[in-house]
C-alpha cells in the first residue's frame, strides 16, 4: 500500500477564486499558476476507479485526512488514509509525513494492519514509486503527475491558445532545464520517460485543466484532465481523469464529502490516531 507515491500531495493544490490574467509570457503564467494558495487542511472521501481497456472497473475507497505543513519541520504535508473498500482491506491505514517533491530527504511513512493490530514503518522509497503487488500497481495517477511540478525546474513556451470545456486556455509546453529532467510518470523505465508536458492553463483563472505528457519522439504517454469545484472561496479538484492513449486504460479519482480548514493540529497525525481509526476525525 504505497499511498504517498500515488496521491498525497495531490488533490491539494487549491486555488483562490478565479481572476483575469492579461500577461502572455509563459514563464510568468506558470509561475503565477504555481503560486495559488492551498487550504490549511482537508478531510474527504477518495474513490479511485481503475478502468481496464475492456471497461472493467476496480474501485478502491479511502477517507483522507490531510494538513498543509508549508515546510514546517521540513515537511510539505502530513496525511492519513483510512481504507473503506474493498472490504478485505477495510481498516488498513496509512500515515505519511511527506517532504517537498524536489527534496533529497525521504518521506516518513507508517502503515497500520488491523488484523495484526500493529503499526510498522515503511522502508523509504523513491517518491512516486509503485509496486505491482499493491492496489495501485496499475494506477495511472501517482505523486509525480498529481503533485504540480515547480515551474522553476522547467523552461516554458507559449505554443498557442485553444478553447477547452467552453473556456479559453493557454497551451504551454514545459521542458526540463539542464539537470532537472522529468521523471518517468509510470515508473516503467526509459521507454516511457517524459520529455515535455503540454499544460492547458485557463486564461481567466490560471487553473490547469489538462496536462498531456510526451516522450522524446513526441508520442503522447498520458492525458490527465482536472475538474474543479468551489468550496468557501477555494477551488479544489473534484474529479481527475487519466488516460493512457496507447492502451485506453484509465484511472479516475473522485473526491467527495469535502471539508476544508478544520483547524487540524499537526500533532493529530500520529501513530496513535492512525490506530484509533477514522472515527477520530468524524
């Protein structure tokens, strides 16, 4: 169960209410999109759909408890995930104290196994790494492609404008600066390495609506679409859809029962509360 590598930084880059933007410099646009404000904390229900090419749908459901750490104690965020479904995994829970995406330090992670009544520390691993024997082994959504890549790591070029979902969008091509190469989004080796990303940035709000990833031969590797909802003046992800253009497999994340800015204390993200279960936060 490698939840941090899949979703924890995640859904959680929240924008302030929309506004107009007149500048058309790609670097400025991406820098301003980078700077959108996150909520202080969030509790929500996450439903993952792993949809095969034959349209069979496997679902995994969690209750997520998350807090923005903003670099405090060296962490970007802290999160807990309590498994609700499938039933044979119910009660399994994850705790992560997670570093910034470009940090050289390892995340701190624990997993609670109710059948053993035991919490154990997870071995440090590469951010974004997936294991084929867990429920996310075939997921197209991981921390790499959900956690917004800092704009300072890339060169940005405005390549056009298009209407998407009824709204005008900038099309901005982002390629890595020297020494800041893009990682492999599916963790499958050099054949799938991303050479550039095409960001669809809403001209009116600077929210990113879509990201397409391409390899060095300009073959599309992944297409991710983001659907937003406004809550208490913040814009949050409500649905994220990832499609592999080659296989037509999909991973869909639905976020519901959202509660934000609950005044959670970072001390709540402890092994003791992990073991007590989700009722502690209801």
